[in-house]
């Protein structure tokens, strides 16, 4: 930790840690803010996608002649309009994607691999003609057997999705293709020794279903490619630079030919870190030489954009009589969807990470099935693996007659703990969240009949990455701040607050905006809980560069060396004078023309040192023994934020993650029939929580500063969704005295368990 960071962590802060109004608030509440589908251009065409009705089939032929001849149709594209790319893995958030798979996911080539897989797209002058054109496209299929479950998919006689996919991470390397894309393993110690030392061993199998991020705004974009080959793209996304790079690769365009502007985003949660419509819209526009707008229906969102994985998990934990863990072992099998790339790595990293262990192993398998390719969903992989581990921890507490929080405190990870995935942890707040949970009034509140209380902890490692910001002082002393990471959770406010704190000026003088891909250098996407950490570091560096320039300008006006000028509370001051001179930011801005011209600054960094975030949740439920319906009565989320820059936003992240986790635990799942067709592609049947389903979510912010950040920040957006699955399941188990090992805990499933008991 450098001296400047130490100073920031110790000094009294005037803006950071307060709750100012959000800079984008007025536009959001008045409807002025523009989202993905809100943008229009003259002569704009409507783009539509023809999707496969089959879960698995070979494409024999596609005939587009009749569609192309239809009056009003300006372009039709198929896989022939896209180059076939070799296998090449690149990061997308915390997950990896393969260009070979990406080009086949956005447009099927040899086969369709799930219901909803794109086979063609059209651009027409209106919706009706576009729909008619799609009906005229003739596709001949040869149906193939399909597989939907990971354990079925890994069998030797299972239908093979890719005949060239050889499992990696296995020694010796297999010689035959399979549906198992990858094997990963983390851990250390001697498992046999650890389990021999145990007085109690619990071994259980668990399963979860795929769930969607549930963002309210569907995927949407507007593309315009001019006759000279220059393309512009307006899109709802978490990463405009990533969209630009992916599209340029798929379309064979240089990155300088594509300018991407991120709209306001109506929810993403990881699901808008990948591309679906964007290359189609650009290809249609390039062919038609007119702008093309494409918007998914809700049915398309659920059928064809990535949910997170369903999974099968096996967990074995051994403990001494006092609750100390002697060994932990887990096997994770994650659905990747039709193409490899499930969050098996992060899932394996997180499984046992809240605990200090000497003997631990996690083995994970990435398995393809005939479902949509999965995408990131808020701490991708973490909620699934920790659901199983935290469920076993709760059962251990019951078997040993231990308080479940005390059990966790006995084994809590702390500074210096070696994480199962390798590194030694720095300062973390696991113990602090557990102690805060134990002291909270919720934990000692009485329970009634058919009610149960569950607790669970969760871990997320957080990331940094490539980040670029710029700052300029306007002529009136106000400040323009340009960011390259879309704001999906309040980052404009937190960036403006850190800039104002550094400059010593009111936050109202800072105007933060999200720049397009031509305004800044490359920025990695908004994901991995990285933005307040990494963009905050870049903003602080940019402002400090500006302050040096402001001191230099003041020194020039006073005809002294820069060493004799300091910056205090928004003013340049002369050091060591009995009557110190002072120049405000506005005065220096007004004099900029006389001292060298515009005052600007910027920073480009590859941020490292992201601090892991831990949380502990408490939930009370009541289970109706007549119907199996679970009602969430009370919920408290406790989390280490490092430093809450804007506490209201941190609380909102904690509450939002808890609500999504409640939905995942109780209701949400993809339901397919025997033919691989999705039966619930809409919010009437795919049941996300609404306000009446959840209580007010209480929050407790713990602050254990991350020493690698100027203000102690550790990301907060993803950890809140990790504990709820297990916390809710543990509460239901205690309310019914039945141990559940399958999600969701829907009324029919819970009622069947009650009746069978």
C-alpha cells in the first residue's frame, strides 16, 4: 500500500461514504433516458431472426430465394455471410468464450444445437414483411437425438454435439470426442488423512436447474454500416469495447471500422456480456446499406440467450466433534449449453473458499447439452457450488448440535488463509460478517409453527482488468469525466464521488458520462464486480494527474516552482506564506488560455489487487404443510464492501442479489418437454419474484478495507447472490425437518416431500 492510499484510508472523507442523488436519476424517472430499443434512424429497417424449432438437427439446406424476392425485403443472411473462425479462447467477464463457437452460436452452420438456435435473419421495411419473409425461408433438417442432462450427456453412448471436442484437463488425453469439454481441479492436502481424522462425515448429492438473469430489458441494437464500410452500433450491453472486438472478428472488419455506443441498460447481471443480435444487425446493414434495428421478444430472450448452468454436485465434508473441518471434497458437473464454456472454473474456486481448510479438493466438469449456450449470471458458478457446500455445513451443525454461525466461525477464512484455488488471502471480512449476523436482532427473533431460519455464507473473488478514463476541466471550473464501463449499478455516482473527493469540490460540479468506443482506449466490460474497483483506481489516477497540472498552472501564474504550490479543498495554495495566495478551480480554468490551453488528464491501467468479498445471509421462511408453498418472512444480508462509496447503491446491490437468489431457490427453472422444447418461455410461466413475493431486505454493510485500492473498495455486485440458495434451502429444511437437495423448492416438490415423509 503506497502512502497516498494509506492517507485516503485514514483521512476524514467529505463525499465518499455519503448518499448524494444519482447523476442519471432525473433522466431515468422522467423517461428521457434512452435504452437499447429507444434509438431510431431515418430509413431504418426491421431485423428479424429465424430460429430452429428442433433441439438437435443437421441442416441439409436453406433456401432463401423466395424471401429475398419478397417486395420490402432488403437483406437476408445465413451462415454463408460469416467467415468460419478457428478455435480461439478469449475472456468475457469471468468466463471464457471461443470464437469458433461464437460464430456458430450467433448463426448455426452444420447443425442446430438447441431450440431457438439462429438459422437465418432478414431485414425488411416493416415487421409484417419481415415476418412474412421468415415464413418463406425453407430449411430442410435431419433430426438427431438430443441430450439435456449432464449425467446423461457424459455417458459413452450419449448423442454427440461436437465430433471434434476432446476433453481437456485429463491425463492421458482422451482419443475420442465426448460431450465433456473440460476438467478442472483445485485443492491441496491429504484428503484420505483428513477424512480419517473426522468424527462425522456428511456426503450428499445436489442438483440445480438453469435459471435466467431475468433482466427486464430484452436484447436490442441498432446497426448502421455505410457504403465506405464504417459501422456504428447502438446497443444495450455491459461491454461496448468487447462487443466491438467480437463483431469485428466475426465480420472480418477492423476495430476502427466499428463504433459502439452503449445505451442505458435495463438489467444485465452478466447476461449482456456476450453477443447475439449485434453481428447479425451489422451484417444485414452492410448488405442493405441501411440502418437495421433488432429487438428480441421475451420468448427469444428465454429460448436463445444464455441462462446460467444447471448442475449436479457431489459434496463430502468431514469434521471433528467440535466442528473443525478436517477435509472437504466436491465434484461439480455444470451444463455449458450447446457450446463449451460454463462457469465451472469460478464455481470450483468458490465452493470451499469461505473456509480455512488443510485438506480440500474440488473437481469440475464442463459438459455440453442441447440447451442455449450459458452466459454469466452474477457470480457465475459461485451460487451453485456454494449452495451444496453450505447445505452440508448446515446439516453438520444440526448433527453436532452446533449453532450454524458458530460452526462457520470455527472454520472461517481470514487474512493469510490459503484459498483452495491457490493464493493466500489478504484482509477479508468473513469473520466480521459472521459476527455481525450473530449480533443482529434477526438471529435471535422467535419463530412460529412451520417456520425455519436458515443461514449461509458466500464468497466471490472479484476482478480488475483493463480500464481507461479521461477527465477535462471545463471553462467554468466544472469537470467532465468520461468512463468506458457502462453503469449497471451506480458507477457514475461512485466515480463522480471519488473524483470530487480527490479534487475537493462538490460532487455537483462533476459530470460523469459513458463514452463510446471511439472516445477512450480499450475498457474491459462491466462485470466481475470490477468497475468501482478498477474504474475508481483509474479515476483517482486521472484526477491526481489533473491536480499536478493545476498546481503547475498556478505556479506559472504566481511565477514560483510547482513545489511551492499545494492543492487543498479545491484550491491551489502557496505553501509557507504568511498570507497564502489561493486560486480556485474555476479561476484556474478561466485562466487556462493564458497558461497553456485546456486542462485535461487521463489514465489507462490494468488494475490488479481486487479484494475478495464475503457475505453471510439470514432468512426466515414459513412453509404451508397443505400446499408446500414457501413464504419468505424476513431476510437480512450482511456483506463486506471494503468501503461503501455510496452506501445506498451497495445496499441496493445486496438487496437485488438476495431477491434474485430467492427466486432461484424457490421458483425459477427452465422446463423442457421430451422433444427439447422450452415450455415456459415467458414471465407468466418462468416465475421471477415480484414485490409481493419478498419482504423488505435488511442490510448490514461491513467495511474491511481492501489495501490495494485508494479508498479500500472491494466489489460488491456479485457476492449477494451466492448465499441465498443455501440460506433459503436450509430455512425450508429446518421448517419442515426434511433435508432438501434439489432446487427450486417449488410448492409441488416441497409438498411431495412432506407427503412422502
